[in-house]
C-alpha cells in the first residue's frame, strides 16, 4: 500500500510525503498566519507559508540526522517519509553494537537541538519586534520541542531507541532490550491516552486532548509492532532449518528410464519433488524441465541420470542453518524452495515459505490455518501481515 508521494531525494535517500501531511501543513499555516496578523495580512500569510516550509525542513533535517548516522555505519536507509505525526527514516538494519545504535538514535534530537541553538543565535541579530526575529524564535522553539518530545523514553520515539541501546548495553541481549523499550512505549502510550482524555474532560481544549490521545494510540500501535517484529526476529534466529523442513519429496532409482519416470510423474497429482539415487547416494534433483528438452523417442533409452541437477548445483542449506539464512536465501535468489542437506550430504528435507510460516505458527502459537499455509505454498509469497523477507533482512546475527 504505497500511497505516499515521492518528492525527491537527498544523499541518495528517497523522500516521501504522506498526503495527510498536507493537513498538518495547512493547519500550521493557518496557525502561524493568524499569529502574525500584527505585521499586516499579506506579510503574515507569506510568513506563515515560509514558516510551514521551514517546519517541514526541520523535521526532514532531524530524520536526515538519524539517516546519515546509520549510513556512516554502512547501513542502508531506504526512505524518509513525512507523515501526520512527524517523520520516519526507514533504516534497513540494526546497528552492530549498542553504542552505534545509540549514535543513530541520538543523531536526530542532536540535529534539532543544534537547529534550536543556531536559530536563537541568528534571531538575536534582528530587533525583538521584527517579524524575522519572531519567526526564527518560533522555529527554534519548535525544534527544541521536537527534540525533547522525541527523547521521551519509549519506542517508537528516539528516547525509546536510546533506552533500547542502554538496556542492550546492560543486558547484552538486543531482543530483550527492544522488548523492554517497547513495553515502556506501550505504557507511555496508555498514559498519553489517559492524559488526552483528562485534558478533554477538565478543560475546554478538545483539540489538544484528542491530539495527545491520538499520539498515544499511535505510540501503542508502533511499540506493539516493534515487540512483535522482535519476537519474530528472535524466533527465526533461533530456529534451525531442520525444525522447519518437511520430508515432502520422493526418492527414485536413478537407473529408471525417462519413460518409467514420466509415467510415475504423470500419475502423481500433486507436483511432487523427486530426487534420484543410485548405490545409496543422492545423484540430484530430478528436473521435469530437463525432461521436456529430451526427444520422446529417447525416453526409453535414457535414464534419470540424464535429467538430474546435481545437489552441488541446486540451492541448498545445511540442517543447522538458521531460518534467517533460509529466508534470506529464498528472497535473494528468488527461490520457491530450498533443499536441506544432512551433515553427510544427503537430502534431509525441503523448505518453502509455507513450511517457514508453519514452523513459526507452531512455535509462537499464531493463529494461522492450514488453508493459509496452503495459500502461501501456492503463491510463494508471505502473508501481508508477516513480511518475513523484510524482517529477516533486518535481523543481524
Ligand atoms: Zn528522531
């Protein structure tokens, strides 16, 4: 669901704007426009538009702070998006150490505090009553608020990332650290909803109360999603290929003629995978595509040896490979399945995306039906709510 508008790119990072952001842009312009009326109508509205653009730039620079810190660690930043509640930088993977994670987390607020100080300095050059002085002062304060608000210690806020880095440093366990920081985010989110309702109840300022409650709701949703992704990351990192594979294949004698195999294969209704074996050794996976390339008149004379893809040439993983490795291999090489080999080099099993979902469903007690898994197997894609390709990519060993 890509409804965001691309507006350009900076340092090779594509910039997007959520259409709803223009609502904020409009409200901000109205707010500043009315506030600056003492300088005359046209000047006030002109200044209001400039102010809103500078506000937009401030949020962008904050996100750029996080992004460039990540990039300096060799981490890819996929996009920066401005939306209703601010900005978000889509950083592809976690930093390697708690110290580096802290740098990425703090870089945004540091940019905002830097802007606050810089704007204060510049505004002091202009007379106190000038519009420029007021605009720069307002913008500086907004940057300071942006920094302080973001430092509230709960995910998804930067303060939550800082808390995560600290917990990671103390416990040595990144997953536990994310869960702790996500829990803090959830608690703060509920507190914000409570505060928002209280503001609505005790004051006549309905808008502010609703806004605080909305922020809380947004925080809870995101903190919960962090928690969920972390549980998935931890599980795919700790689950071995041997725990997810199926033995859903058949072994046939490599000395069979192609004709004999074709008869057997055609009788099999559910597109079975075959491995050919002779003298107790696996010769390879039987390729129906290769069979089609051979003249039918040759099918009696030639054996399966002619159409096998040796195990050394097909995509394989070892039994003790993690699901992170398996998922990444399936994605990177655009495979439907991968063959699992035993330590002795024999075929131990097969894994496709459906098998992975099934293994996770069992371990995490997810509510996924057999029909869902069948669909994953047929489509060769993960269900929308369980984008394991993306999750595995961001899981560092
Ligand atoms: Zn930030």
